[in-house]
C-alpha cells in the first residue's frame, strides 16, 4: 500500500517529464516554418525551383510514419515501459534534424525529416501519452490532454525561436543546433521515467464518472473485431486530415492567400498551435465530464465554421483567416487530446499502448491525405477547393460520431 502511495506522488514527476519531452517533439508540427528556408537552400545548391508547398510531402511522410512507430513502440512500452523507447526516439529525432541541416537534396529531407524525425516522434509520443494515461486512471482525460497539449505548446512557442535562429544563423545551423538539443534533452528526461505497474489502477477506490472504463480489457485483435472500431477509426481520419492539411502548409497559405510576410506567417503558425494546445487540454478535461465523442461532435461543428471563414478570408479580411484557423486548431487538438482516453475507456488500459497506436493509423492516413489535398487544390488555382472538401469531411465525421453513439447505446441496452 505504501508503494502505491509513493507512486501516486511520483507519477506527477513522470507527468512533468512526459510534458517536457513532448514539448520538444512539438517541432514536428512547425514544418511550414522550416519549409520555406529549406526550399531556398535547396534551390541555391541544386539550381532547382522548389517552393515551400513542394516540400509539404516531407511533412506528410513524417506524419504518416509516426503512427506505425507508435505501434512498434507501444508493444515495447506495454512490456518494458517508456524509458528505452523514448531514449531511442530522442536520438532519432536529433539525428533527423542534423541530417536536414546538411541536406543538399530533397531525398535527404525525406530521410532526415520524413523518416528519422517521423520515426522518432512516433516512438516518443506513443510512450509518453500512453504512459500518462496509465499512471492517471482517475484522470485519463486530464493526463492525456495535458501531455498532448505539451506538443501544441512546443509548436506554439518554437516558431518564434526557430524563425529568429534562422535569421541569425541560417537554416543549416538552426537544424543542427535543434538536432543536438533534441538528441540530448529527450533521452535525459526519459532516463528518469519508469513503467506503470500493471495493477496500479486497482489502487484507486473510485474513478470519476467521466473517466470510467465502459468497455472490457481488450487486446488489439478484439478491438479490430469490435463494431465500434470502424466508426472511431473513420472519425479520427476526418479530424486528422483537416488539421494536418492546414498545419503542413499554413505559413505558405498565410503568405499567398492573405499576403502576410514571413514573420507574420510564422505568427499564424503559432496561433494555430496555441489553439491546438487549448483544444487538447480543454477537450481532455471537458470530455471527462460530458463524454468523449460528444465533445468531438462540438469540435467538428467549430471546424466546419472555421473552413467557411477561410473561404471568405483575403487581404482585407485577415480576421476571418485567424478566427478560422483558431477554430480548426481547436478541433484538431481535441482529436489528439481526446483519443488516448477514448480508446482506454472503450477497450481498457492494459493494452492501450498498442490499441491507441493502431487507432493512430487513422492519423497516418490524414498525414498523407492532408498535405496532398492542399497541394492539389493550390495546383488547381484555389485553396477553396480544399476548404470545401474539409467542410464535407466535418459533416461526414459528425455522421460517424453519431453512428458510434448509436452502436454504443445499442450494445449497452443488450447487456
């Protein structure tokens, strides 16, 4: 009993470390700040004519491989804990940015950022988020929301530092410095973490009503067989595609559609990152009280309004642009912040590392589809086409959410 009480205190240290680690990995979501200067550098070295938009698929690859490594890391995390996986992931992230600093071709960016940073981020995030949820069975939404919000905080604050460093030292040195920092900071933090004991949740006499596990302990095979998996998976695809489409090219969209300068465009990246952060944290806490999927339905409605505003935004309607990206950022953050606790509620905490990693394959689909969608729309001559498709995706997501709630209600009535 004393061991459990000590661990209940120590888990707050682990939560802090998970947040600090995820703050650093939040740099994955500010690719649009790196993309422009890297495109200029490649053009100078190779005589090519790359634009920031052309490099969007580098981010798409990173976002696409992340869930696959979350899956692999999840298997190890369930057995050995987060320490070794996060250390290895931190080294990969550092190596990836260093490769970007020395890149002289698009293929090197694919290897450095697309693969190394994507792989490392997947290994790290899968362990930190799942471990936080396991250590806080009484506050799953709060813990999962806070750790994922740390990604958003990093994405909100880092653009200012990265943009300033690029101005002072150049893009190559910036990537090199950040790679060295990440490769040291993340493993050091990970060294002080530990595995959550299997029966730790049993030490809590009662859980809050919003965070109770409503399903049975189910492994990944049982989850895939569940009729609830498909609507949850499809719902995640809609939320991630909309968010990643905007995040992957926001700086370029802000410059081309609204006419913002490079510094102001970096500010737009920070604005959506702040919204992303609030979406993750607030939705996690709110969903503990009012329900996970119900919260996501509200957020999808906000995203729908956000994309309507983006279709109206131009150089004379800058406020519509910023309000729109805030609403979409809130929605995207809500999905990332709510799904760890949603999957744990539905399929149990014991196998949550692997189950959530499989569910995050929907995020992988969004990672490829989102950047490809905005690039296709821009080549067609207007961002509005992508915005209208995302509006449709919002409606489809609401339909899948309602279908899930219907299936859930029916399954409970049969028990």
